[in-house]
């Protein structure tokens, strides 16, 4: 369908208002309008309302939805695909933590990490992801293995997926000031993001102060895992916002999970969200992983909450919000394929991104692109890169009802070859 050479025009494309800034067209109640997209020399030459252009070879899409390529801002591709050799024994968070720690200590050589990372990236690319941030387990000595692998992978994938990395360690690791200072320096040398997992430890505020000080010293953005629990006493999201305010931090801050917030009293929620908004934090929910892990019970009873955070309330306060893939076929999540359409489909059902749809599609494209400082990504606009996905679906109910495994992914104006890697490629890593 997509020409391999020359300029062309996609007519009768169904575009969404939230992802096509500047498009003057008649949008329907779901935010869609029919438009023509002109492509030349790998870029979007123009987008106009249907029938407003006649240049170049024309392909009539018949109302099929076209979205910009996805931006996946919270993943763990260093962990990906270890499930066959180290499954979660009981589906719990602690089961995942212990299984992953054991596998990391025993198996995460440079070759092992590199092969699994590349497999994950080929999957994400085939599904239409153009940018991805991964967390890298950075407890000693893993940081000396995984960061060089990441830098090599980032160079190898340049032009296909824009890669970012954030270090990942428990907040208690910050107590070793000399080691954490070296880690922050290592992250800065790799143009990475400083990240930790926060828990309600007695010295949390002091440790957060040091994390922010190191980020300021090295000019780093921050990325936290916070409150991935149903414990109503877990309020590290609030503590992160307070630390950002009293430190005067001016970089970007992304906080993931924040599950416990949905369990807390309204007055506490309002206080936390007011501080999060004032501090300028962004929040990413991981609906598939947290639905899998949170409220899992061992007494034969059914889970009774969804594990996601309060994105609607955050968005109402102007807090940037996103959803992302998180873990893939590892002890934290037994499933997944880094397919952001699946993430958005599940998020729509779990978090009610509908009635109205509004601008929720930004949560998998424009908003994470902004958090990751990716100018021009996550939107379709004249002059921007011709990176987009052509789906069969012509409405949200069509698009989100099927896997869309025959979608067409276009990069720099050309359709890519979309073969997914075969799991058998990893078999030799799963033995011994």
C-alpha cells in the first residue's frame, strides 16, 4: 500500500485531534476527523482536511485510523524474557523481586542482557514504537555490565528507536554516598536518567534530598518507582513532590506506579496531588503489570482492585500522565510484547479512557514524548518525521477490539518489515 519511492498522499485518513496539532477540520465526538496526509522525502509535507490536497500518488485509506508512532516511557528490557528460566513462583511482588534478583546474580552477563534487549527492541519496533525508556537494574556489580550494553544498543538502534535509560536501585542503596555518587556520574556519562525505587524507610526524606542533589549536580532528569503496593501508609509520591519543591529542582521528573494512592482517603489524595501538580511531576501508570501483581491473594479469593493510580484526578489538575508497557515476560509480568496498542487498549478498559475519549491518546504518544524531551515525537504535523501507523480500524471500537496484527508501520515515509522475532531465538539462554 505505501509506495517505496517518491512522494505520495494518504487520503481519507482518520486522525485524532489530540495527536494532530494545528489541523483545521471537522472533528467528531470521539475526536476524529478525515484528512489527507502528504509525505515527501521521509517527512510529513502537509496535513489538511479531506479533499484539500491533490499532490503526489494517492492512496485512499477509506477512513482507516492513522496514529503517530508510540512512545513507551517505562520499560525493563534488561529483565525481559527471563520467565522461561525464572518464573514468579506465586505471582506476588515479593516473588517477582526475589526471582529477578536471583536470576540477575546468576545469569545477567553482557551477552545475555544484550540478546534479550535486542529481542525486545525488535518486538517494540515491529509494533510501531519509535522511542523507549528502559530502567536498568544498577545494583553492584550489574551497573558495570548493563550500562555499556545499553550504550551499544542505543547506537545500534539509532534511527529506528530513540533509546533512553534510567538506573534502578532501591532507595536504601543511596545510603552508600560514595557508590551512589559514582553511579550518578556513570549515568551522566551515558546521558541517562537518575532513578530509584522509593519505600517508606525512616530516612526517606534524607535519601531523597541526596538523590535530588546528585541530579542537580550532574544535570540529570529523574525517574522514580513509587508506592507499588496496596499499603495506604505508602506516601512516597508525596515525599518526592515535597523534595522537588524544597530542592528547587528544575529538571523533568517522572514517577511510575503510585498504586497506593488509589487506596488512600480523599483528603490525603488531594494534598498529595496538589503537591505533585505544584512540583511539576509527571506520572506513568503501568496498567497491565499492576493488574497482574497487585491484590494477588493466596487464600483462594478474588482480587478486588485494579492496581492503577488516579490518572483522571491527576489529569484534572494538569499533571502530565502516561501509560506504558513496564515488564515483559519476566517475574513481574508473565506476558506482554511491548505493543503499545495493547497497553492503550488495556488502559482504556481498566482506567476508563473513554466516554469521553478526550485527549487520552496523548498518554501513549505526545505526553511521554514531552517527558522524555523528544521534540516532534508522538504527534503528526507538517514538517515532522513521517513516522506513523496505519490501522484497519476506523473507530475506537474497531481499533481496540482486535490486535491489529496487520497494521502498517511507516518510518521516514516507508513501510517497515514487521516480522516479530521468534521466541525460539532465546531458547539457548533459558537452559543451564
